C-alpha cells in the first residue's frame, strides 16, 4: 500500500470524534496546515479573486476549494473519474497528482487547496452565565462529605482517618477498601478505623460508605426506622428477590402477601448507588455523520453533517514564500514532505466524505421501507449487498459503517444497525430481517395479558403462523438478548402486580 492509501483507510474507519482528534494533531505538527476560519475578510478577498495589492496589480485567481456543498446530496455523487475510496483500487494510488509545486519566483502562491466541511457555526458570547460555569459551581461528593466530616469529627485523628477514607469511595459511593489496609497505611488500630467507618455511614446521602448492596440498603432502611427482623431476612436473601421467588420469601420472612408487597415496594424506593447523585459526568450528545430528511420532490435528501467534519486547508502561499527563502537542502526536503503530507490529508478527508456519502445513500435506498414504515419492514442485509451495488470491497463498506451514524425521521442509528441476518419465510418467499423478528417478539411479549403469558413455544407458533420459519432456541436467544425474562419469571412478576 502507498502511504496515501494507508492514511485514507485509517481516516475512513475513525469516528467523527477520533477524526477531530487526529486532524488536531496534524494541525499542531504541520506548519502548512491551518484551520479554515470561514469567511474572514482575507478569505473573502481570496474567494472573490482579488489580489488585495494596494498597487493595483493584476487580480489573483479565485481560491480552488473542495467544499461539502458539492457532496451534499445524491445528485452530486462523484463521477467514475472521482470514485470514492476503495481498498480494491487497481493502481494502489488514490490520486494522480501529489507533486509539490515548484518554489521558484514564477510560482503564484496565492492558491490555497482547502477542504471546507463545516457551516452554520453558532456565535456564542463568553459570559459568566455559561453552561461550563454552572457545572463548576456544583458540589462534588467529596466536597459534600468533607463539609460534614469537618462538623461531626472533632477529634484530629478521627478527622484524618475519615478524610483519607473519603478518597477510597467509588463513583457509586461504596467503600472499596478493607479496614485492615487503611489501619496498616495510617498506623492505627483496626478497631478505630471500623468505628470511624460506622460514623461515616451515618452521613448524607443515606447508604454512603456501604461495602455491599445488602449493607447499602440496610443503612437506608435503618435511617427510615424500617430495618425490622422481617426486612433483615429479606436483605439476607436478596437472590430470592431477584428470582421473584415470592413463596420462598414469604416463608423466610414470615409475612403474608400484603406485607411482602409492602416490603418489596420499600426496597424499590431505595438508592443502591447513593454517590451517583453527585456525579458530574455530562452525557455526550451523539453527533450523526449523515443527515437525511424527506425531499419535497419525493424520496430522501441525504447530506453529510458538516458539524461532524473538520475544517482544514493547505496554505500554498506560505509554502511558496518560505520555500523561496530556504537555503539548506534539509529545509527544502522538510517543506516538500510537509506539503505533500498536508495535501494527502486534505484529499483523504475528501475521499472519506465521498465514500461515506455513497455508502449511506445506497443503504438508505435499500432500507427505504424501514424509514417509511418502521422496524418491522427492515430488510435482511449483509455487507456484500451494499458492496456489490456500489462497486466497493466489503472491507471498505465495513469500515464506513463502523462508528458512523445517520440521523433520520426515525431517530439516530449506527449504519451497522441496518445489517442483519435473514430468517427464512415458511412459503419460501422473501426472507425476514432478524432485527424485525426481534421487534415482533418484543411486541408480542409487551402485549401479552397477565393471565396468558406467552411461552417461547407459543411465540414460535405465532411467528410461524405469520410466515416466519423460526426455531424455539432462536426465539429464546433473541428474547435473552433483549433482556426479557422467561415466561416463568414474567408470570411471577405479573402475579405480584395483581
């Protein structure tokens, strides 16, 4: 493989976040790469083809840009002469021209090769009421506990032990160390550490500093004055609660159905992870790579999401100027290498975007029924179907569809979602998508009446009646993959709810 092809393949399999990090590193390392700042006065002058020379010399030609506007819909997909990236290319080279322009006096360095991939950026004021300042003002779990320790622990040694133990909490607020190891580290008796831990377990939020789920729930129940012998017996047998073994719990706890229902309701109201209320983890919004929407002319309008792509350009003018003054051969070789590297990056970004758009367009075409009517109409599809339709290798399609997302009228989906195995039809007609069959199973279970829970065998009979040739073990596998309990467990849960 040529270095160009290796770089293009690497970029193709990156997610938009990984791509942004990669381009940021290239911007730091390559002096001939720069961020495209959009419509600054200088860029507007260049775009209009005006030299800007105060002496009124001849105007410089307009800047030649590769812009995502040319890749925004299916009407502008590249021609065969500008094919998207494919690892099956015959010549092993992506582009026909990568030579650095000569740096002589006759070279016109005003032309910048750019890859402009983002538009519609917002203009936000950096005021003190910003979201980041709001986040920084929130109190952490450590700060919340340290304030209470400063009030409740007046003894200096106990205060030191308690402060040290705060640092041993995990994100859930559970104590993750052994009292013996703390005592060994701080050179104090184990009994003193255990005494401090008992006092720490009375701090807010309730359940903090627990060492197990049982202890976490017990601390909260004790705070509510509900830790009676029957409740303690339930905590000692939490595995029966998870199995919904109501008969076993009634016998062990010595209560009737009504009391057992009350106890289970109290357990459900407790918080097994009290420390998470102070978590500052901000969910990262998923940014799709492709955006689709209905077209006014019918069909779908598909475009790349410019917000998920970098904005970089090659500064050819700077390259020409610095090459003129370079005297040493090492300097000239370095500049030539950096210029070629910058050109390769820009063209790799172009090829990446072109390839993603072409694959996504064919994928939407083949799954048109899904976008119009829902998941039950998802077609069985494999990588080879897309690869053959657009003349690419399967490995290229696989790279494109990994960690790439499309936003449409039914939500945001990873491109991999649209590939699923085929399940044969009873009459030998068109096969069914495995994902559509999963959805059908979930729909049947969600709609089952409390008095008639569907077994896996019954679901098989219903699906076969709908023309889907499926085995019982396949139904069980799909049900378990969706974390749906068995019919026995569901029957117990519904009986308890009644």
